């Protein structure tokens, strides 16, 4: 019996020690490593929204990534280098770093050498691609105030997609999520809301939870309102709406169903008419919340459609109702025009603006935003192709793919040649005020373009989140919606 106890004790000790040994020998997962050498003293390293260290100068600092996914887009790792110079200036550079499967498998590190803005890189350094120059810039808060920020309002939730206003309130679609890569934007619940703010002082009035099932993307992306109702489009082809008179006391939801199971991409109201477009190529026209008819734009595709190598997805982006005519923009460089009445729509014309490739084949482009300026000029923005203009009486093309940013030529030392470095114009949202065009490219900037001077005269700058939507404020100011849950109020140049 005693020998049996000894044997059991021996095996227990062996198993325990083996477990301890295997625990210590267990290989830690490898998510990547960055070797950083800074030629600038006092530079702060921030990785995936966490302050790591003030980097030592002229010394290689090795940082191991601690998580599989980072806080940048698509789970890449966000690496920021920053140093405050004075109250208004800072050295800054933001990088997005992704490790390939091969780099992770073989535990390869990425090397970065940080240089100040005055460093003149050699050809070898340019070609090497690991030498990063820091930029001297105005810090975000100072830059926003200098370029016209009146006020910034932090919303109740950390994601925002669309907004609308009336004489009393600003209505904003927001979202809270537990599954975002951005740690600072995660919240303790997954839900979407309609937030309500005072249109005069921007104070928070209240919020209404919206019907929601947990998902990665927004369920609600677009909204509009008229005298009596708030309308909100979802990702299943439906529009929910609330009576304004009971919204803050006893909100009751009403639903318009289409059976389309596709995203409602835009909603607008025109007096008693409600019009919305769905991402299956259909437009839906209602009067007093009752369906008049549905227009299927796929039935009216231009003759060039059959020549397209890329047939696209039947997406519709924007529409305008002007003097009884409905203009609908699409993803195939086309704008459909219909004459509306209460009985049935009449197809009128399709405006096309195709780019032609080297093989003489039309190439389709998204037409993101439109407006009519003056008596007969339809302005519309093509993805990465600037601003085009067509005459709505003759349908003749007046201007095609005009870039709005100034021409810029840069010199490449490695190739010993100059190249066109002009910024492409990718307008997502726009509207005119008098002789000026207000537009955003979504990514962190709002611009003012003067039609008379034919140039950009101002940029509202410094925001750290993408500008999801822009509208004109009650008193001529510009309201922009930051995708990270911020409402910005900007003063137009020349507006007291």
C-alpha cells in the first residue's frame, strides 16, 4: 500500500511539474513587431489608441503588437507619433500598419526610422520605404477654431451616420456598439438611436431607441422630416416614421415596407410627398404616407449599358425633385429623369456622362450628389472625377469631370522627374449657398468653392473624424456630422 502511494505521488508530481513546464514553454501568439528609431527627441508613441512611451532619440525601440486586430480601418494597427511644439503646433505622423500572414508566420518585424520635416531624404531612403518624415502642423483644436469652428458638441453615442433639422430641433441618427475596433468608441450596448438637439443652442433634448438587431454595420443610414413626421430608412428596404407631436413623450413607430431587402440610400420630403430610393435600383413615391407608385430605373438603362464590362450593382445615390421632374443618380454614370404626377410617372430622359477607356469602352462611375443651380444647370459629382454640369433643358454636357483643387506638381528625387500631384476631387455631399459650393469628401474636410472665382476659397479643417453628413444651419452656419459621434458648427467666411 505504501509503495502504491509512492507511485501515485511520483506520477502526480510528474504531471504537475509537466504542466508547469508546458505552461512556461507555451509559445505566446505573435501579432507583429515594430522596430522604431527616432531622430527626434521627446516623440510620443501611440499604438491602437494607447500611449506607449516617449521614444528615446537615436535608439532602436522594439514594440510588440499585443492584439490580433488594431483600431484602424479593417482591423489594421494604428500607429501615431506626436510631439507638442507649442500651443498651436505639433510634430505628427499617423501610420496604418498591417502584417501579412507570411510576416506573422516567420515573425518578421517592420522597421521605421523617424525623421524631422527638414531632413532631405536620399534616393536610397526613399526607395527603402522605411524612413518616415514627421510633419509640422497646427494641432487639431487650434486648427478647427482658426478655420471657423463655433462649437463642437459630443453626442450621446460614439457613432453617427445622418442628420436632419426643422425650425426647432436637429435630429441625428447615432449608434452604440461593443464590436468596434476603436477602443475609445466602444460602448456597453449594441443599439441605434434618434438623438434630438435644440436647433438654437445645440443642447441635448432627448433620444429615442430604434428597432435594432445586433450587426456590424449601421441598420439606419438616412433620414428626412416634414411638418408632421420624421422618416428613417433601414437596410431592408423599409422606412420607419414617427409623429413629431408625440416623439418626445410617447413615440409610436409606423413602418412602410417594400419587401426589397436592400438599403434605403436616400430619403427626402417635398411638402406632402415622401420619396426614397433603394439600392436595388427602385424609387418609391408616397403622398400622405400612401404609395403612389414605384419606379424601376433598371428598365430605363442607357444604351451604353450593354457595352459595360462592369455592370455594377444598381445602386442609386441621390435625387432631386425640380419643377415636377425627378432626377435620380446611379452607379453607371447616369441620371434618370421622370416627369411626376399623382397618376403615374413618365420617363423623360437619361443623362449620361461616361468616361471612355483606351479600348473605347464606356466606364461606369458613381454619381454621389446633385443639385440644380440657377435656372437650368444640373451639377453632379462623380466618384474621384470632380464636378460635372448638364443643361436640364437640352441635356447637353456643359462641363465634365472638373477638378476643384489647385494644380500641383511635385518632384521625385528617385526618378529625377516631376509628376502631377494634384489632389483628386471626390465629392460625397454638397450643396450651394449663394455663389458658393459647400462640399465634403467624407474624409475629415469641408471645403468652400467659389463659383465666380472658380477656386476653393476656404477649408474647415482639423476634425479628427470623417464627416458623415453636412447641412446648412438655421442662421447660415454650416453643420457637419462627425462619424465618431460629434456635431460641429462652423461659421461661414464673411458671416458675422
